[in-house]
C-alpha cells in the first residue's frame, strides 16, 4: 500500500486544514520535551510567528537512561492542548505504548512513532486501526525497505495517513549524533507516494548543523522539516545541545523559502 507502483499520485495528509505532502512545505517545530505551561506556550507562539505549521513537543520520552527525565506524560499532553488552543497549531507528539492510543486519538493531531519503536509491530498495527495521521520515524539502523515495511504495517490495518521522517541512522561516524541520510529522500520519493520529512536536529545532535542540513533536506525534495526549538537551550531538560533558539529558527525559515520555491 505504501508502494508508488500501485498508487502513482503523491499522498497528501490533511491535519486541521494544513496539508502535509504535495506542494506545501510542512514545518514542525518545538521543544524536544514539554517542560512547563510557560515554556510550551512561549515556544509555540514564537515558532508560529516565524512560520511553523505544526507544534512538536514530547510528553512521553524514550530516554536511553531510566534515570533521565522521562517527560511530563499525561500532564504534558494537557499542556500541548493548551498551546494548541493558544496558537491554533496542530500538535505532534510521540506515543510509546499501545495502552495510550485512546488518549492520543482523542487529544493529539499527529501521532509520532519514534525511531526506537519503528519495529514495534504491535504498536504499528494498533495505530493502523486508528484514523489519525502517523509520523513514522526511521529506525536507528533501519534500511529504507524495513522502514517502508513498517509503514505497511500501519497501512495494512486501513490507516493510509502515514508521514515518513528521516532522522539520521547509525554509522561508524561519531562526530554527529547520527548520520543524516539525505539520499533516503529521493529513494522514498521513487519507491513510495507517502510524504517524507527530515529531522536535522536528531540527525546531527548539534544546533549549528540544523540550518545547513535543513537547507539540504529541502533542496533534495523533502516535504518538510521537524526541528527542535527551545527558548533556553542551555537549561533544556532534554536535547538542548541540538535545539535552536527562536531567532535562529526565524532565520532558517527565511533561508529555506527560496530553496523550497526552486525545487
Ligand atoms: C524525538 O523526536 O523527540 C525523538 C526522540 O526522536 P527519535 O525517535 O528520532 O530519536
Ligand atoms: Mn529530542
């Protein structure tokens, strides 16, 4: 079902009147994690003013260490809803367990499946029985074929609202957090009709690399970006080193506009 051979036209996913895929560039921006009401609303207002079309923010966080901040969980979802009310931006947030699907279906606009859960087939199948758009991140070491098969798990259950997200893969290189596979974008475009966006923040782990790789992503045909933006990166509870400040996000939006119209 994800295969372009049987579905030649590009899929366009609609979220509260915004189109993901097709001609429009989708910009999902916001902090790694929801930390407080003031934090998420302030960031939401700033990214909206500078051109974001959706708001991101983790409530359930898949952290490497069980002792690291795990997110505000259900309270985080409530704060995201407040930020949506304050700005009108649809909300994108990660789900980790099938038992939360009911709440996410009710409260969230785009349900994110993180890299670590890309092959959680039970979760994928259950999300396939919802009718919510699913943002499916590429697994840490997943091939393009494995990634598309995971999209297939969702679509096989009847949910064709899938958006793919390239977020870097593990290679021998350690300078960057991951290695951004820009070649995945034209590959996905050839193999599938699904929209595909790029996450330069998790791909690099470095805030100053977000701008050049975001530009590259748009130049190679990505349908959009998901970018971590924080108003106080140094004190962020998660991923501060890869978060850009709202002013840098604003400059990035201005810089990518001419690239988007050229491709
Ligand atoms: C995230 O987007 O917050 C995240 C945890 O990303 P990934 O699953 O790509 O590591
Ligand atoms: Mn993060």
